[in-house]
């Protein structure tokens, strides 16, 4: 650690990891950030949504400066559970450092990313504790790893209603597979989960003519759903993908044809589809396979996560330049991986994602190399400087 900003980033990351903020618990993480940012001159708002004792979620919005351009950093302090703590080399909420790596749940996903951005922003503001131009804000939710109902989406609504709509947003999720600077996410695939249920007629396996077996129907329906690619991919996306995650009759007997069968699935879809067109495609394929089989079938879909794409442009260019300046190589612009809260932000302003390495996220011994934390802090610092030099 040579850079003063890096020391600050490390200290903030350690303090945040020591807050046991497993979704939906705040764990002291937002209190800590609020105190730190208030001290640095930010106006802070705690935004609590949801019903008490049910799905109540605490969020933090902090802004410094009042004019445009308004750059918003979005992240989450909630973390997934540590699992069996005995399997960790270092306790998951102790934030211990060993061999240049900081261990703890959330080290990469994404308390380290938040710490890097806060350290970079404080350095940018300098001693004056005022924004030299425009505004910087942080939208920090406690509900990203959960159902995400009372988190980023609702904070964005509050921001829009209260004169805090951002011009551009950066999500600090860990985007790099193995090495910092590999990938900037400019989009994410959508996600659609659902189940298909087929009703037949129960009977003895020795008298199949008196029954209607829904299992054969399910095999045909799922086979048709999977038979050919859902699309060929698009300019910035891989082909959409369907995975069957469960097939179940609940039938313990070997000599009974079951009355019904249910399968569950999840599709990750690109910008060639929206949720409705993906639903329609799956329905159509299953219906064609089940035609003439005298089996009733019903599809039930869960609320889908939309796909998003921020076309390569000034925002991704500025981040690419910052990454190249600090690491010496140009990152790829990708759209792979799971969903993120950027799916909500895209309705308000252009958004990209860049953060730490994601190799250990959600695993036992989640950790971040202190060198990576330092590199990310420098990249964020360079990006912030470029942004306020060039935008608005
Ligand atoms: Zn995350």
C-alpha cells in the first residue's frame, strides 16, 4: 500500500466487513457509511421501505453538490450468508489480512468496491469537502442479494421524485473473472423463471390404456423447449439460454402412472427478447409438442428481470480509458453473468458496471487482494476525474 487513498479504502473495507449485514440485516454497515460520508460533506438520507418485521429494508442515499452532471455510484452492503463458518480460513466477519489478501464475506461482493469508490470520491473532493463541479452521489442498498423489492428500485423512485435523478450511474459489482481490469459490463441478460405443469390421468402401469401418462408429455414438451437455440445471440450478447432445474411427479410408487408432473426452468435472455416474447416462445414450443396428447398443461411465470444494454459510448469509453491508464490494458465490454441492480437503473440513466474480481464471491474464504483494492481505487479516481472534466 503506497497510495494514501488505498489505505483509506482498506480501512473502510475492513470496517464494513466487520458489520454482519446478511440480507436483510443492516448490520451497522449503512450507519458506518452515513457517518463517514456526512463527515465528508455529503447530505445523507436513510430510506427505509417495507413492512416492519417482514421485508423491511434500510437504504442510504448520499449526495454532495447540487448541480449537473450528477454521477451516481450504486452498490449494496448486504451480503449472502457465510455458510459453515468453520470452513473459513479466517472468520467471515473479522476482516483479517493474510498474505496481502483481505478475507471476509462481502470483501469482493461488494464492500471492497464501495470502499474503493468512497476513498476515490473523498480524494477527488479534497480538503474543501465540496464538489468542484456537478454532484457525486451514492445509492447504497441493503437488498441486492435478496428479493430486491425494497432496495434500489424504490430508492431510484424516491430520487426521481426529490430532484436527485442521476445523469449517469456506475455500479460497483465485481465484474472481473480473474484479474482486475478485464471486463466492464455494459449490459446484463434478463432472467425468466417459471414452471410447467402437465395433468394426465392416474392409473396402474399394467393398464396404461386406462391412464394418461403426463411424464411422456413432459419429456416431449421439455425436449421441444430445448431442441433448438432460442436465438443466435446479438451484437453485444451471447445466445439466450434455457436451463431445466427440476422435474418432479411426487410419485413414490413404481407401478403407478402419476396424475401430474411439474418442471421448473430458468431462461437467461438477451436483447432479442423481452420477458413477454420469451414466455410466448416457450409456450409455443411446448404447445406444439403436446398437441394431440390429451394432456392439459399450464405455465406459471415468476416476475422477470429485464435485460439491459447501455450501448458503448462516452460512459464505457471513460471507464475503459481509466482502466487502461491504471492497468495498461483495455477491458472488454461484456454482458455475461447474473442480473444486477443495473436492471432498475437503466430506466433512469445510462449505467455501466465495473468493480473487483469475482472469483471468490458467495464462496467460503471470499477475499480481495489489497493490490486489487488499490488498483480499483485508482481506476475509480481516474474515472471520476475524467467524468467531471468531460461531461456537462
Ligand atoms: Zn453484488
